[in-house]
């Protein structure tokens, strides 16, 4: 339970910073629709964070750890994938 408490505390600190930034936006833009939506989003995040304080964390299974691993093959890519593609920052192939 200690890591969850730490994670929630970190989340609350981030929310506090967001509230301060939202206050600065409110001073700059007044009661604009976008500012009201940001305030609404912050309120929703507060509600969700409060829910998590009473939730029991789900233990992570060891086989869940590898779900996000993407295997990249060592075989060369099909050259047709790069047909008509410019090299970023170098310009088109016809400029060499």
C-alpha cells in the first residue's frame, strides 16, 4: 500500500501545480469556455483521485510485465516500404 500512497501524493502535487496554472490562465483569459473546461477537468481529476484513496490496488502478475514488449526482428526491412520517402532533415533524394 505504501507505493500507492506515494503515487497518489505525487499525483496530488501535480494537481496542485495544474490548479496554480489554471488560476494563471483564468486571470489571463477570464471566464473563457476553455478555462471553464479546464476547471471542470481538474474537478473530475480530484474526484477520481479521491476514489483511488479507498481503492485496493490490483497486484501485478509476473506474466503481465512482458505485455508491453515489442519484438523487432533483425531481418532487413522490405525496401519498398521506403519508396518515395524523404530523409528527414536532408531533403528529397533528388537533391543529392
